[in-house]
């Protein structure tokens, strides 16, 4: 079982949406195919990235520390925006 090897398992997160904005504290916009009751809950999902490239890079580091997520799968429509983030994470 993976639970027995969790310290050695790489965890992945599918990123459903990336929304770059100068105001990371603002509520994220509604995203297609993401049904979450409140904007606050939506902003806390690791698969929804909302904020400046710098704030999203900080979120990625925080998610790695808190949840052990070591890599992300980015959907094609989000790759250009995510490229602005990933260069800050390296």
C-alpha cells in the first residue's frame, strides 16, 4: 500500500485553472467545471492557482510543505501563464 511508502511517493496535483492577477487577495473568478460553494473555498484548492506569479510560487512551496505535492500537471490553456510562475519556483 502507498500509505506504507508515503515518505517515498511523489504526489501530483492537476491544475485546473491559473488566473494571474495583481490582487491575490481578491476572489478568484468562477472557473468552468469547478463546482465549489464559495470563492474562499475555491481559492484554497491547490488545483486552482490565483494571484501574482510570485504569490502562486509561494503557494506551491507551501503546498509542498503542507501536503507533500512535488509536481503539478498543467492543462494546455494554462501553460503560458504557468510559465511565469515556474521560473520563480526553480
